[in-house]
C-alpha cells in the first residue's frame, strides 16, 4: 500500500517524542521561554522537535521539514540547552530498539543542528513534513490537552497524518480510564486509532459521528479565545439549533475528537483578517478527519491549501464537520460573518 512506511515512521517518531513530552508534562520544570510573538515554548517543544526531525531525516533523508521551532533560544541559554539534551539523550537511551529505524543524535551540537532542519519554507512541490512538537503549549503548561503532530505533504496535498493526544481517554465513555491515543491516516486508506503507549497494538478504524440532527450535535472549539471567536461560534451554534455546550480543547485534540465521533463539528473562526493559520497546526488532523468521513474547508468553503508555504495564507478559518452537516454549518458561518463574504 502507498505510504505504508511513511505512516509507520510517523507513528514511531511522534510516539518516541511523546515519551519526552510526557516526562516534562509530569515534572515541575517546563523551562518556558516567551517567543517574539508572545507565545510560549518549553524544553519539551525543543526536545520533541529534535527527536521527530531526527527520525524523519534518518528514514527519508531527501525530504524537507517544516517545524515550528528553531534553536536560537537554546544557543543563547546553555542551562536550557543542557536540560533539553538530557531529556533527548534519556529518551534515545530508553528507545534503543528504535535506533535502526529512527536514527540517533550523538551530542547537543548535533541536536541543535537537527532542530534547525525544520526551517524549510514549504511550498507546492516535493515531499514536505509539517510537524508541531507540542500543539497546544498553553494546554500543556496548565495540565490539560496537547498533541504531538506530524503530517507528510506531497506536492501540496497532505498524504499522511499522525498525532498523539496523551490526555484524551482511550474510551470516551470512560473518561477516567486509560488515557493517551495515537491516530493516523493515509489518504484513501482511512483513519485508525490505538493507545499511544503500545506500539505493537493494531489500530482500529475510526469514523465521524452519524448524528444528523443539530439538536443532538456537539461542536468543538479551542480553549483560547485569542485563537478563535467564541462569541461568533456560540451564535452559529444557536442558529443551527445546537443546545449542548461546546467541547473546549487545546490543540489538534479537537480534530482527534470529532474524527472518532466525540463531537460533530469543529469551528475555528478567525479573530483577525490578517492572521494566517500555520500548516503544522492542521496538516495531520485535517487528513485524519477527512479519512474518518468528515469535510474540512475554510469559512468560504475552500479546501485547505497547503501549497502556500508555512501558512495557509489562501484560507481563513476552519469549518470541519460530519459530511451531512457541513453544508448547513458552512451556510450558518457565512451568514454570521457577513463582513467576510467574498
């Protein structure tokens, strides 16, 4: 089957990275730095990016990589650099059985160089991996949901997607039970889910909810109001007859939730006309939703265009829904956002 090896490497890479992120998640030391755009980055972001890029580069040395982080802050802060390298080295030592498939990193200098391989500018041609080492860093910091995400874009089209949501329950009907799911998909081959911590487990097919009655539907949205307009989303839900409260989640956990039927709609309405969504925030999750039977467009009904570089600059907002519901949801979005009508 096409992309079988790419899917396997993507799953193993984010799983190995998640060993590191969970160690930091459960510790008191997050090593938080505020970036120039006022968004936080932690030592786990840097460590996970190093591990994932190392894995992808080892398996597919000719491929390009678009990563969220670069090493400049670590190069300027030896204490944090040493913290990150300690985490990376410990994770590599704990996963030596994966070295032949995912490669190794010999020292902290190589780690910095590996992190900086994620500076590719994206585009419409070639094989480009888009990774978010920790999607939902604010959720990660407050002890809530986050995701580790990796997608392969080939000539501008996402072909492989994989993401780990360490804090989503394996069984949504048992929220206090086992936690941590890994979802993946290959275009045209469907989407699957399994517990993230069991690499030998067989993924089971997942599908979107079959609910077609808006009075029984639920929608997901981000926790951070700065990322999406909660008030407009609430107004749209009301106009559609949705009465259930929104499911608020950080990160691509929203994509994961609707793709396995926990919620039928995901709205991310733009809070600014100038904001451009980043490709690493949507590559993996959007494909998984599509392969689970959903439809994803922007607020104008346009497909997400991953050919534009590091951002989805040709799109505004996200409207993801179960196939039967998407046309009505999109219509309601357009009516609510009249100022943005084309």
